[in-house]
């Protein structure tokens, strides 16, 4: 099961992927305030979940504001692509430039690369690198659930911004066509912001993909 939460001033989507035995993977923890941390921890506790892994689609600040909380609360260190490590390591320094304060993230437990298969007690997760929004942007495809967690690569009717350091518009468009569009059309797309969508909906309706 995939459960979403929307946190922080950037309205970022945080996800919990749960297995039948109640183990859970936390993806892009954006919880920022104590109240948001409580929402997430209360859900975990009330459903008897045990967080066992922390995955990052990328390391922009709105997706990692809860990293320190996840480490302190559950002992989790992030797993991510190494190309986004500089963003992770400068979180505390650059967060004030965006009007927020942040605690430094713990260092990664493990670096993921394109093609990795994440095996755990739940459905297998395929790691797909999709640069353009950030150099190390990852998507997590869960074939068993017919779902992909796209981070800030693809949104409902839109795409990730490319004006931040490391962003590149042609690279992002190429990533979407190469990595996401070949997925089955009914694949649910869970994005880093906004509502979920499907691959077919974006093939037909996304204006950023037409003529590219």
C-alpha cells in the first residue's frame, strides 16, 4: 500500500510504502514542523508499522527536511543517488535561502544506481535514474502495484523545474520519454507535488511532452 502525506511550505508529498507484515519504507520525508512530524509518527504508530528503510528520489531541501527526524526516531539513514550528495550535505546552509531552517541530514546509508532492485518484505522496487530536475533524480517503479514514485520528474500536467543548480530541461524531457513513458499506460504516477496521475494521462494531456 502507498500512503501519501503533504508537508512543509513547499507542499511536498511524502510517501509510506507498507508491506503485509507492517514493515514500511519512508520515501522523501518532507515533514518540517513538530506538528507534521507527529502526523507521520502517529500514523505509523496507529497502524503498527515499522519503518525499515528511507529512500530519496532526490535531495532537494523540500524532500529531505525530515531526514534528521527519521534518523532520530527510527534510526534510518537515506538511500539515494551519489550525484545528489552535495545537495544533501549543504541542506543546513542553504535552507535559509528558501525561508526555512533545517537540521543537517545524516549521511547516506547506501548509494543507489540505475537498475538496482530493492528487495524487502514488500513488493520489489526497481530503481530508475531520471536526471534533469537534479543530476541524481530517481524514480521508483513498483510493478506489483502498477505504480511509480516519480519524485519531481513528472507531475500531473507538468514536469519538474530545471532552473535550480544541476537542472537541465532537455535532459529532463529525455528522461521522461526514456524512463517513464515506456511504462504501462495504467501505471499510477505518484509525484513529489500535487495529485497522482497515470502514464496514459500524461501521454495525452501533458503539454510539456507534446512535440518532444
